[in-house]
C-alpha cells in the first residue's frame, strides 16, 4: 500500500504541476496583455503619437511652402526679364519719338 500511495501522490503532483504551470502561463499572458493595453492608452504614448502627427503635418507644410517659394522665385525671375524687356522697348520708343520730333 505504501507504493500505491507514493504512485498516487506522484501522479497527483505531476498533474497538479502541469495545471499550475498552465494557470501561471495564462496569468502571465493576461498580465502582459493588460500591461500592453495600459501602455497604449497611457497619456505619454498618446502625447508622443500626437507629437509625431504634428511633426509629420509640419514637415508636409514645410515641403509645400518650399515648393511655393520655388514657384514664386521662378515667377519673379520671369517678371524681371519682362520688365527689362519693357525698359529696352520704352528706351527705344523714346529715342524714336525724339527722332520723329526732330524731323518736323
């Protein structure tokens, strides 16, 4: 009977330790999931995510502003060319006007 008692105790211990191990494993997974949820919902993470979104937004605005600046610069260069051409034409027309006045 002594051997049977030891065998039963061993079987109960083995089965019990397997069940305990599964329980502890499930408990650890649950705690880990709760911790992940807590981290994701914490103010620091939300603040960080908000800052990341703001930085992305500012970068896109900066790129857009840079493109607009380049467009304006090229337009100004075109207008300067046109103004110079008009100055030359006005000078030519003044000389032509003066020449025609002198012919009378």
